[in-house]
C-alpha cells in the first residue's frame, strides 16, 4: 500500500514535469497549427543555460529565469527567422523545425559536450522530507516541482483567460483570418507566442536538470513525451496538457514499479486507445 | 618503334607495381558519436587513433587510414555503419562497436563479409564470442562478466554484504555484468533477492528507488552514463543510504567527471573494471601520458572505451606488422597472426585470445576515492590477472548454465 501511494506521488511529480514541458508545445500548436519539433531542443537549451548560470552565480531562481529567457529568445528567433516565412504550410514548418532541432542539438553537443549535467539545488530544495502517514523520505525538489507546475498552470490560465493578450491568442485559435482583418499584427503575435512557448520549455529544462538530469538525448525524450501528452490530452488545450501529463506520468511510474520491463508500453497503449476512441484528444476540439 | 612500345609498357608496369607494394590499409572505426553516449564514443575513437599514431600512421610502408562512422547504440545502426564502411569506403577491417547489443549484431554481420576482419571495440556482451562465434570476429578484451571478476568475492568476504539488490539496464551488456557479479557472490553464499531491469535511457527512477527492499545490505548498480547519474541522484534525494556496488561503466571516469551533487554517494563504492584511470602501473602511466599528449581535450585519463579501442587497434597494427602488411587470400595470414598474438596491455598484463577469439584479460576491483582537489578517481583494491571468459570454470559446466538473461543467474 505504501509503495502504491509513493508511486502515485511519483507519478504526480513526473506529470508536473511533463506538463511544464508540454504546455508550451500545446500553446504554440493551438494558435499556429505548427508542430514545433524543435521544442525538445529549446528545453535542452534552457537546461544547459540554466546550469551555466547557476554554476556561475549560485542562484537557482536566476538559473530558471535565465534558462527560460534564453529559450524564449531562441524560440522567437526560430519563428521570426525561419518558421514565420512558411506560415500556413504546416508540413514544411514541421520539417524545418526538425532540421532546426538537429542543428541545435549538435551545436549544444559541441559547446557543452556529452557529459551529464545536474543543476545544483539551493539549500531548501536539496534535501528530503519525511512524509507524514507514509513515513518515508521524499525529495523536496519533487514536491517543489508540483507547486511549480501548479503555479505555472494557473499563471498560464490567467494569462490566456483573463488578459487582453490572452484574448487575442484565443481569438487567433478560433479564427486567424478575422483577427488579421481586424488589424492585429498577427506576425508579431506569433513571435510572442513562440517566445512564451520557448520560455515554458526553457524553464522546464532547468527544472528537469534539477530534479533529474540533462544530457544529449534529453531533447528527444521530452519532445516525445510532449507529443504523447498533447496527443492524449488534445492539441492546443492547456487543460488537456495537464490531463495528458497526469495520465502519462502515472502510467509511466506504475509501469516502472510493477512491470519495469514493459513500462514504456503502458504510455503508448494509452495513446493508441485515445487515438482509436477520441482522435482529437481527451479535451481537444474536433476539427471542423 | 616496337622496342619503344615495349619499353613504354615495361615502364608503365613497373610504375604501377610501386603503389602495389605499399598499399593503403583502411580501418573503419565504429563508435557512438550521438546521444547520451557521445562523449564516451568520442573517447573510443581517440583510443583507436592513438594506436595508429603510435606507429606513425604506417606499418611496413603501408599507410594506415582511419575512417570513422557513428552508430547510435542500436544494433541496426551499427550494421548500417559497418555496411557503409565496407561497401562504400572499402575498409579492410573494422574496429568497433561500443555497446553490447551492437556487438552481437556485428558478430552476425561478420559472417556475411568473410573478407573483412572485425575487431570488437568495447562492446561486452557474453555471447558475442562465447556462443555462435564468428571466425573473423576478434575481441581483444573481456566481456561484461570478466569485467566484474573479483567484485562478488570482495563484496561478500571483505565488505561483509550478505544480501544485495540489483538495478541494471535491460539489455545484453548489463545481463553479462550481473552474471559476472552473481557468479562469485552467490557461490560465496550471498543472496540477490531482487533484480530491477529498467529501460535504457530511463529518466525517473523514483518508483524503483522505493521498491528496493529495506533489508538488503547493498545495491549493485549496473547503469551507464546519464542513467547512472539519474538513479544515484534520485536515490540520494529520497534519503537512500545503502552502500553502492558499481558496474564497470557506472563508475567509469566519464561518470566521475560529470557534474552534480550525486557523486558523494559513490565515495568508497567498490566496482569491477578492466580500466582504472588512476592505476599507477608503469605501462598505464606511459599509456595515459601519451593519451593526454595526443588529445589535450580528452578526459583527464583514458576511459574504458579509449582503452579497449586502443587494444583492438593496437592488435591490428601488431598483426599487420607481423605479416608485413599482407592482407591477401582473404586476410588469412593476418588473421593467423591475430590469433597467435600476445602483447603487453596498458594495464601490464599479457593479452592473448582463447579459442573463441575472446581476450584473456586483467581485471581490477576498485574503490572510488576523493582526490586532493575534490575530484573523484578510482583506486585499485586488487588486480586479478588472466581472467578468461569461462570465469575459471570448466567449459561444459559454464555453457550448461545457459545464456544470460533477466532470470539467469538467480539466487534469491
């Protein structure tokens, strides 16, 4: 029983990380219909930059912020410099973003090398907590991770539902042409949304590098998990990303604890099931 | 006029025969230069290049050319790399690959290219040479079980561990490592109540961490690269305090050089390995010095991968020299020379092959310690010389215990 509860808690914390990684991916897709395959590379870039900043300044908060900003800048550059030129041509954008992700991965391998990096945690997050009732040690960083994901989710919800910028994004999701006709600078909005998505990815990268670790290849792992999460949850919906992350995180942890060898299968079984029964994702809107 | 023609053709013939006597020998090196193993794979290439550099890039007037190809740890990528090297680049021999299951794939492939000699890199699955071996596949090194010799014994008798849980990646190399550890540990009287096989590249080990039985004395961790870092971090964060026993690549120098707070857990951990970065043997110091001189941007000392690629490439250079670069007749003379070759390895032992063309090697039991500058290194606890693939057992008994797998061996 204790093991089951612990594994559930592990699933929730892993889901928090997947949500952070997938929310930006989902946001970008929701507005622009762009499947940004460079999302994992943005995440890894954020993680590396965050590591370097923490290494120099010793401040974890600064690292998360810096990693997020670096990935935001990279995301904006990707949209403004490459993907913006082929807006509306989704297949070409997808292929171009794959190319960008490979180039970025190689550049990062060149600069940071192939070693495994972990971000040093601040004193308050480094240790473990004795959990009440269960009576086992649990890592502080994983508990903080849930709080972080919750805060990010709420902030994102507030931004999209309650602010003017959010209203523009939502309008763009529903009817891009009308938004353009009303005189909104859609190109600039796209760049901003890409920066926001990059920011989320970059921060997720630093958090992932703190709770787990980053190395070449981490980019593809998170890209894959983000893809699965948004396919299960529904493309373009923040709530869907949260639900998808929950399902995938829990499935992965139960799999690892009770059937370690076949753990991976559970995740994809969920995806296959969702695609068969509800192809637009659990909370996704069907295409008209 | 006819005389002139004759003279011209004689001249032409003799001109053509000059390059024929000084042929170029092409060596294809396959290693992993992408993904999580990229840094380790790069070091493997350095090892092979070092062996070629030592002979000045030529053997008996035959220029040696090295062509590198990357695989990605999957068997089919290694096969593709080998096919490209053989069919497009026309290599005479291949040094590689790096990872366990890749080695099994190249062993199978070598049967369809009898004119090419395959020299294993650092791949260490048991059955690459033990069962179904191939005549043109040579391994101048040990398998994963040979690399653990001495550790099971040391853990039971010297450290006093009676019960050990195992955490390892789910593929051929860790199976072989676990076999090497358990063969000694179980026959000494130790118990292994649980084994956790995790997918390669797994990030989040927290659920495995909590499944480890509380009553074991230590944990044997046979994970490589980022996987080891992730497990150890999460184990220490969850308040885990069982002593660690390391597999051969769990505590390789490349892991000890990685960044992060997890490394404290490793201090004092014993492990089995054929390569010790800080070994103070005379041959090793010389090897390490020439490595550092040739590759100032390499690791602080040669890794297990540089060491093994080096030995294979060195064996090729020595055998080439023995036959004066003669690769004719499907390399028959060259292979005979390889089979009979003996040379002194960087660890001071004598390398030679058994009848399956698998190396008889030195192995070390090591312990992680903190150097004065705060970085970590391995120091030697004991050296076991002349370890063969049968781990000192008689062949029939050893083969009868069956191929390694998740459940074999077992002593719960």
